[in-house]
C-alpha cells in the first residue's frame, strides 16, 4: 500500500470515528479495540489492502513508537499531582519495581521451559512485554488533579515509571543473547551503568528540569499576563526534547527523564497554587481560557487575573494537557491500526497461552504476593492485578531489539510472540476495562470516568 492509499485509509477511519462518536461512546469497548479491528480489516485477514513484514518497517517503527511513548510518558507525569510522599504513590513504587521484576521472571521462565526459547530470547521477550502502557490505559488512570484513588494512581504511576525501568532489562536480554553466558564482567558493568546510575539519574534530571522550567514559565506568564496557547504547546514539546536529549547525554534513561519532567512541571504548578493568595483550587479549572471567534482568548472569571501565579499555572496546565491528550490520541490511532495489520502477518498460536499466563496468572499473582495489604485492599489488589495493559511501549522495545543486534531468525521468534500478545491485551482488556472499572467505581461509590 503506497502513501496515498495509506492516507486515504486513515482518513476514512478518522471520519468514521468523528461521525460515529455519539454511538461509539456507548459501546462496552475501548476505542483502541476499534482501531485494532480496523487494522485487521485492511490487513491480510481482511480485504488485504496492506501486507507488511515487521522486519521491513522496524527502522521507522522504532522512531514512530518512540515519539508516541515520549508524549504519553510526559502526559502521564502531568496527571500525577499528589506529593511524592502521599500514600497514593506507595502502590506505584511496588508495581513499577518488584511486581515488574516478578513479571519479567515469570514470563522468562514460561518462554524458556514451555515455549523452548533459549534464555537470552526468553529474557528479552519478557522485558519487552514488561511495561504496562500509558497510551492504552487512559480509562484506568487518574481522573483529575484531586484524584488520589490508589488503584488509578498506582496504575498511572506504574505506566509512567516502568516504560523506563524495563529498558535496562531489554538491554540485558540483548547482551545475554550476544554473550551467551552470565559472565560477571558484563553483568556488573550493565548493573552499574544501566541500573545504579541510569535510572536515578534520569528521574532526577527530568524532575529538576521540569520543575525549574515550570517555575520560570509560570513567573513569565503571570508577569506579562500572557494568555496565548502556543507558548504552552511549545513548552511541552521543548521539555520532552530537552529532557530526553539531556538524559541520554549523561548516560541516563531518556524515557524516565521525560516522565519525570512532566511530573516536575505539574509540581511546579502545584507550588504556584499553594503559594497564591487565591483561595480555591477550583479557580484553576475555571480560569482555563476559551478561544474566541477572532482567535483571541478570554478569561471567564471577573475576579481571576492571569497575573496571579495560580491562575497562570492553571491556564498553562490546561493548555498542555489538552494539547498532549489530542496528540496522544492521534498517534494512538495510527499505531494501533498498524498493529492490527501486523497481527495478520505475525501470528503464532504459542502467544495465546503466553498472553493468558501473563494476564491471568503471572501479573495477578505478582501483585497479590508482593503488594502490602496496607497499600491496597482485596478488591483493589484484584483490580490492579488485572489491569496490566500491554501496548505501544512493547512495540517500541520490540523495534529497538530488532534494530540493535538480533539476527533475523531470532527477531522473528520474538516478533511472533510479542505482536500477538499486545493485540490480545488490547482485545481482552478492551472488552473488560469498562465493565470492571464501572463495578470497581460503584463499589467505592464514585462516578466512573466514562460517566463523569
């Protein structure tokens, strides 16, 4: 399929989504499942408009998925407003650390002993499937700046953290395939540079950068009473780029830096809100400007002035979240549709038991055994254990692995497992997310996000 045909297909999909949005919102499925189905329709299993081997598109898929993950991680960081010592963060740390490691170990054991992969490929496959996805998990993420529900906060933070913390283990899998044995020399070097330094350095660099630039931007916005939207969009893109590049230059993980930059920017807004004399936090939401017909912006509040740091911070945060959300959704349409096309080419029935083992046994059991009961109750443990959604992050790691040293036959074995597992996650979690989330919210006597 050439570029013109591909643009036509995407145009049709977007038009259908736009015109049928009033009907689609009532379906008990996520929009990601619709994109996946459309990809299957135009792929080899459907009308055959596009048939493409992943090995032939891995180079540009690596960069495309990288951009999507970076935007999603930044937006994920922006959503997390609670102080880092707040109890809502505790489940995040466990999910992004011990639970993720347990899932890597469980999947690696399954792939080696039951699917017959050597240890290097087994560890690599497990690491690629380790991160939960910030793009596809939007329904189970925090609803608003005051949302401290431990399930939603834990899942939101996990999706932000483990897209970066899984990267060292992808590199470990590639090194294990290359070296063939666990020699103490390269293992200790990997641990020192990829874990001990790269993880905390990425988090610290990104957080400080986001917080400092956020404070400067809020100060300038308030001082000059600037209500225009474009500087906020530029600020978001600049922070993503600078955090990523800066972290890579110092040998840290760029993904973690971008997530932490969003977190730091949000906490700069929180600092401005706490320091302001304006009495209520609701003023921020009300003060987000609206576009007028002539392109200018109006502030709806008589008493709210943009020269107050709290209002300036609210305007900035509202614009960036809106911009980031729109960009994230647009890129999601493209990638999940491509995934649907790829599934028809790279399908291996061995992925079905692997997916079921990961979704039904390994992830829930890891959460149940490793999560302290003082952090989550029984219902919350079961909910968090189920919502381990795999997605765009795994596609990026797969593209990275294919373009960084895997032989064609090795790459094909990993591709045949990862792509179907990600597709099955979108299918299974896409069908179950809204009913289970609605049940959980009602058990807590809260309003589900889809009804808010």
